C-alpha cells in the first residue's frame, strides 16, 4: 500500500452515514474494488468484507462499529468511515463526523427517507460539515426516483440538487455538473445543469453578473463558489448509485475528487482552548509545517492487541518516532508505529498530514475525545463536545460466578472506552451495577461481546427505575443526638430548613449558624449527614434532588461533641424536615420516536395513551410509514419492543432520549413508599 498523499489538497475525508440497510457497507466495498484497493468486493454472508470484520457483525448481518478504509483515485487519497445505521449505535456514527470534511448521507432508494437519515443530516449541519446525499439501490424494483428526489427537496430544502442523474432505466448515471447534454430518466441534462450552476453562482456576485450577461458559466471555473456553497449548506449535492450493479460508482469517485473539499476547504473544526466559560475558539490550520494537533475520535480495546487510538490529524505532520502529549498530560509518548486502517488490516505508514486518519496502538492513556499534540504549551485544547443522546435503557448486571465482581468492572471499563453512549453506574441503595445503553439491541450486543470476546458470563435482570425524590414546600427539621455509654459520650444538635429548588438545579448547602452555636469544624459533618440522605433517599429509597438545605442553629458540648454526632444529627434533622416538606417521588420521562407502518398508527397511539404517554406529533415517512413522537414515563416502557413487534408485525422501531423528571401518580408513590418501609423493616 502506498504512503499517504504528499499534499493536503490531495486528501478527501467522508463519513458514510444514514439509516440501517441503506447499503453503506456494500457501497464502501464496491468503491474500494472499483478503485483497485481490493481484488474483489467482499460478502457479509461469507464474512469477507473489509468493513464488517467483527464476528458479531458477521453473525448479526449488519454493522455494529464504525470502520475505516481508504483508497487512491486519480492521485487523491480518499478516507472513508463506514458507520452503523441502527439508532442504538449512534455512539459509533456521531464521532465519525468529527473526523471528516463531508458527511455522505446514504439513502436506500427503496425505503426512502428514514428517521436516521434526518438525524444524521441534522447532526452534520450542527457540526457545519459539507453534506451530500447518496441515493443507493437505484436498481431496486419499483422505485420512483423522481418522487424520492422531490421528497428529499421537501424534507431537506431546495438546495438538494442532483450532481448526476440515472439514465437508461437506472443502468447508467450521467454527470450534470460538467456535462450539459443528453437525456436522463428525469429529463434533459440541460435542466439539471442549469439548476446547479444557478445555485452555485448565487454565492458570488461576480459570477451572478457573468451568468446573467452570458447565459452560462463554464462549470470548471466554479470551484471556489462551489466550495463556498457546500460550506454554507447553500448546495447539498445528490448523487445516484447502485452498489449492486456498479452504476454511478465511477461518477461518485469523480465527484469526490473533483468537487468535494480537501482539508483546507471545509469548515474548520470547533476547537476550544481553555476550560469552561473562559474557553476561547481556536482554529487549527491544515498546514503540514505547523506543530501537531490531532483528535482521537475512536478507541478500540482488543484483549490481545490492547488499546488503539484512532485519530484525525488537523494540523502539522505526524511521523513515526514523534513524541506526542495527550491532552493536559505532562509526559509524552513515542509513536513507535503509525497505521492507516483498511478495515481490520493495519497498514504501516511513515507520516500523516492534515486530513489523514491514522491510529497508534498500545498506549493505555489514550481515550476517546483526547487531543494529541507535540508542543507542551498546547494543553487545555479540546473539541466542542458532541451532543450524544442520553443512554436510558438500563440492565442490572452481575457476574455468574461469585468473586468476579472486580473483573466485571475491569471489562466494563474497557467496553466503555470504546462506546461513549454506554454508561455504567453502581447504585448503593440497591447494590446494583446498572449498564445503560440506547436500546435493547445496544445492550444485547454488549452482552454478546462480554461472552464472545472476553469469555465472561453474566446474569441480568431489569433494574429498578431511576426514580428521584424532592420536596415541594419549605419545612424545618430538628434533631438532638445524645449518647452516653460510659466515659466520653456523643452530643450534637442541629436545626435546619429544607427548601425546594427548580427542577434540575441540584443541591445547595447553606450555613446560617450564628454565634458559633455549631462550631465551624462540625459544619462539614452536618453536610455529610445531609448528603447521606441525598444518596439513600428519605421516603422511598431514591436519591433526593433539587433541594436547598439551610443550617439555622444547633448546640454543641465542649467535651462530648464529635464529628459522628453532628453527622447523625444532620442526617436525622434533614429526614425530619423532608417529611414535613410535602415530599414527592419523581420519575424519568423520555422522548420517544416510533417509526412504523401507518396502518398501525391507531394501535400505537392508543397503546402510548394507555402507558400514560402523550403524543406530540406525527409525520409521514417513506413507503407507507409514519413517525410518531411523544413523551412517556420510562417505567411504562418495559419490554416495549416486544409489544411494538406485536402491533407492527415486527416492522416497528423506536428510539428513546431522556427528557425530564415529573411527579409519579399518587398511587405509585404510595406503593413505592410502602415497599421502602418493608425493606427498611426487614
């Protein structure tokens, strides 16, 4: 394999994103074959594909991880990131957008625009990436491509214009940007060409004037305004391909090389220097002669190979034997081997330029979202964080073999390194280890990975719902803790007030004790006692949130007052105050999006209502589907996929994202409180 391109202008980076079954992986495979990077396209069934090389992916027959590959075409290095399309694996697809200039959103011509198509277009727009749409499977039976293009323009705007169009019944694809003549399945090439030129020249007054005077502008002169139009989202090109027949592959490669931006032309990534509100924007320069700035957008942990960090070079030239710092770390590591990835193959290279996607292995300190640099003064640099969906699908997990708890945590830590949308939490009140993911499939794949990759057997069960407790009124509480056991005793007296805070405000602790009634050294002990209740709950055993605690008064004893006495007095005074402050239990409310055949809409909306849900809107999808949006208590969605399968003959899909917390119904609160009392009495 040849070394990276010698010029930044000869590098292109794309992320193939979009809904599951749109054909991203097969498209990447056929592009590699067409460009001569591989001898023959692989097959998912045979497990011979460059991208889906994970044994789990082969068994489940779809992508679960993002995969990197590259090819050379007309002297240009093209980096692809193939991403999973299932909503559960957006933790793999979103980070790919941080490594590329162009988001290539792939649409299955047979199924049209799906929720993940819309989501990835929105995510790419938020990151200010150039966007293009690739309509794949144009040879599928019964597709209406003109109707699909009209739907694309209705959904994403009139700026979605075809750079090429199918002809001869989808067996060929004809360029409409440089070419002005000929016929397509959509009509004359001339019409599509004129629409493109008019859209591009609009961003440049000089070209508008020339166009109005001359009636046309040579497309070969439009590179600068085209790049501006792509950067500003004024043009979103649409390309047509069939990865099965190969129609449009050559044209797509030409579009990538001739029309898509190189690292110096796309919008610069949103780097920040400094922390918090003091952070200032920093623009990385895609200049090979400057010091190195690179960003780790993916981490893999292999039980045999160890940890590998995969990164995009944004500035400078990285070579073998470079010394790199990780974020704010003071000790650099040496790059012993520098790789480009071709699926699972590690292709060793000597250097990487701005725009190149590379990897280093066996560096344990590497982590997702780390910034690598070769100048010690470049610390405190980071990218604007991605807005990942919140994992709310929980599963209580424990090792099958007693005594393996430590190993379970070690394995889960490695798995979490690889997926920013997995979260693990130990809940002291229930002594449960809970793994949170984006859906049932997400967690199922995690369990398969534990079993197959790490040979680790676990037991699972549904977790207790992550309820919270809070108060709705102000109230005071008092407790005197006095204990005499012969010799030195314990004494501490605390009076405090609890007040409700706005939802999401957290916890505030205020010391208003006058005259040293509680000596200053014991105030932290009072707070410690309060925080014990915050963690363990007061009425139903769930964490207490959104409260202010004001310590008003108390008493101490010159001999018997000790820290433990004020911890106990603070805890019991807080409990007493909460019970007088009209406490309530809060439950998590999630936003739900359901895509299903429109024939099932009545059943779905009725079922949501029965689950105390509210439908906020519906939207027509492609091919006889509807998208339902609403909000539902998370406690009502246990085993929801099974119910949805029954209502939609297995065709329904849904996604969840945490919205907010609301009070539970009174009967639920009574039930939770009585269950807690029973546990306390056991």
